[in-house]
């Protein structure tokens, strides 16, 4: 298996960052061993999470003032990719937890918050961060409701004011960590009599796994990323109070459009899966695959050439992707946002290309379930479909931003429902 020093210039990394990367490489081989059974059973990698908790990863992006490690978005991305190198499902679910903490961390610092919003937000952070730092809680972040880009129109799941708090009603699709987390970060729209649902009324609550009215439904038997256990949630009159809020009303919509990198945090898992496809291919051709005959397949020039192409594609992807994440910041420029969209596209499409080329290069035996490449291939197919930045949406955004000025984009007619409400816009 490759080492992170093989593809990052670590001379620019903080010592604490390098230490956490090294911890993943120490834990990773066990993650890879367990991935076989979790994929077969579509079961959650609980032991992986116990080890991540013990090693401090659950508090990776929480501010140091709250007892966290205070990692940047770019630093988190490299950690997520290292986890994905060993187990894609663990990396993808780890992102759901970490993203919940990132919203509390980074959106609090957005310059477009009012002082009142910031003061209210500060109290929420004092309630939510200790759940992770002191109690070791795991958060899930189910946002998708199926059938629509959740940033294009108000979230369908709703809450209404009652004495002492709110009642939440709704449905969440593909709720990763379902039944295996402590809290669900439920994004919903507050409804008011006589007013249509609106983005500015978006709310976010931490709903405890045992909250009355919360149920997990449906089976989980997908083609890939089976260890995420992304079953559906039904919320029926789930009561929440002020103490359950994760951000003030309206802050979600107010800030997320100006922090577009926060919606691309699914890519680290797939960057790691791409690396694992390459690593397996090299190991296989060298005759170093465990429990396989030590056959040297490097003698075939076509196979050597294919691995060369894999390395070139992988390096392209990582260079663009890591640059985009390390320059991540609120209120980015149009150029920075376009690099992000290009990086999202490159990773989610590139991981599929690499996995397919790996199978073609290694041959028919590599398709057997006894070897990890078959799982890697199936896992690789999932990323391009995930909202809000699917491959189709990235193609649309980049096509519009390359040939139109931003002020002209919304004037362009479309025969289909557009997802461009979630496209970045320059700050007013």
C-alpha cells in the first residue's frame, strides 16, 4: 500500500497533520481487512469508528478552544482520502460526521453573519461540540430527500413551532450511519401560516437517535458503499428545543452558497478509492497480492503502459483536487470556484475510470470477490450520483460559467428544471 508521502509534499504540512495521517496508515490495514465482511453483509464498520474515536479523529475539525484539533478543510480532505484508501464506506460516513462539525466550525466565522446571529450561534456550539469532544458522540448528516437537488428549493422536511420548541415532520433518503450514530443533523424548513416555504427559514437540529417519532425504514442492499448503511429516516412529530439547534434560522442558506467547498466533501472518500485501485494494480502485477501465487505480470508491455496511464490520471486528479481544497475559504472568487467544480468532476469521474482500467489490466481473476478490486470497482460507481454536486450538475455549472458572465446566467432559458439555484454567486 502506498504512503501519503508518495503523493503529497509534506514539507508544507503541520506536524499535527502528519501525525494524524500516520495514525490512519497505522489503523488502515485493519480497516481494509474488515471492509470485506462489511461489504458482504452491508454492515456498519463499528470497530473502525471505535478506533477513530480513540485516536481523536471525531474531533478533527472542532476548534482547539473546544478541545478539538482545529484542522482546516484541506487537512481534513487529505485525512478522509487516507481513510478511503483502506475502506471507502468508512471514509464516506466519516465525512457525514465531520461535515456536521465543519458547519458549526466554519459557518460561525462567516463575515456575513449579524452580531445577533453570531451570539446565538456561539451558544449552540457550546452545546454541540462537547457531545463529540467529551462524550465521543457520532453525528450523521442526512440531507437528501430523493428526487431533487436539496439546494435548489426549500428542504421538504419541515418544522413548526409548538410550546417549548418545534415538531419536525419529514423524510430523509440515504441517511448514512442509520442506526449507528448518536445524533442526526436534520436540516428542515420552518413553516409559518400564510407564508410559502423559503430558504431563509432553513433550520438545522441535532436529533438524538432515540428521539420519539424518529424511525429507520427500508432495506440497504446497494451495488457499492454497502458499509455506509444509508437507510431512510422518517420523522413524525419529533420534538426538538432551542438546545437542539445546530445553527440559527436561515444561516444554512445564507452561508452555504458562499462556502461552496463545503458541498464537495464527498470527494476525499473517492480520492482514496482511486488510490486503492492504483495500489492494488501495482501490487497484483508485481505478484505481491496476499494469498495469490507470486506471478510477475510486469513483463507484459501493455500492462505496464496501462499502469503508467493510471498513475498519470491519478496524479492529475490529486493535483487539481488538493489545490482546490487547500485554497478553500468563504467568499471565493469565480476562478477558485471553477477549480473546485473541475476538481469535483475530475475525482468522481476519474475514480470510475481508474477502477475500470485496473480490472482490465489485472484481468478476469481481479473480478472475483475474493480480491478487493471487485469491491473498489463497485464503490467507485457511486460518487458521480451524489447530490448536490453530481457529475451532470458539475457539467452544467462549468458550461455556464465558462461562456456566460455571472449576471447573465439566470437569464438563460432552460427546457428542464435547473439545479442552478445551488450554483455559487459572487457576493453582493
